[in-house]
C-alpha cells in the first residue's frame, strides 16, 4: 500500500449504486488500499433518529486509520493535504443539502456542487466520491422529487465524465464501468 503522492492531476474515482448496495464499504476498502491514513469527508446532516443510526453505523465501521471530517455544504473548505486520499460520502447528501440551501433551484445547486467538487479534487491527491443512482426507480409524481432526481443525474454525469474510474455496485458486487475492461 502506497500513500498517493501529490500530482497536478489528482485521481477521481466514482462509486455509484442503489441504497444499501455496498457502495460505502467498497469505497472505504478502496481508500484504505490507496493510503495508510485516508480522509473520510462526511456530508450527512442528522435530522432524525434513523439518520443518526446510519451515521453511527458508518462511524463504527471505520477505525483509527481514518481522519474524519464533516461538511454538509462547503466540502472544498476541508483542511486537506495535497497528498491526501479523500473519500466523500456521499454526493447525494451533498446534493440534497445544496438543493435546499438554494431554495430548490436545481441550476444554482448544480453550479455550487460542481464548484465544490472541482475545488475539492484539486486539494488532494485522490478523491473517491460515493453517490446514488436514484433515477432507476421510475419517475416520481412529485415535482420537487423530479427536480432533485434530475439534479442528481446531472451531477453524477459530471463526476462520471471527469472520473478516471467508475464502479457500479449491485448487491454488494462492484462492476467497473470506466474505463471499460
């Protein structure tokens, strides 16, 4: 295992899939294989007991090798080293936070999320982004949910386009979809 060295071309890896598909565990193992002390950048806001339990589950799974940071909005302001391997978990919660911060203006939220991710990428050696494929379940009858699903799809496409590697997790099984093998 080698810690990622500083580069002017940081590595971007996207890990996507459905809810409880194994994305976070896969991404955590990937980060640990890339660095002796990776950074876990959490974006969750704890707004109810169920979310608190989810966050605790994630915290319990990580051990002392991790540097843990939390930022629900301004991820680009995280105190990082140019040699850090960063795991952002997750882009969907970051998008949710910005969507509501921007009063449900999806274009404004997209621009801010893109700025945050692009700036974050250039503050570290490698960035692993965990996200969700929320648009696979059909079209919602609710206009706000449709707007958010569109936002999530747009930001996922942006990250996937820029990414060096993209993995899709299906029932705990990672499928590498970029670059194609």
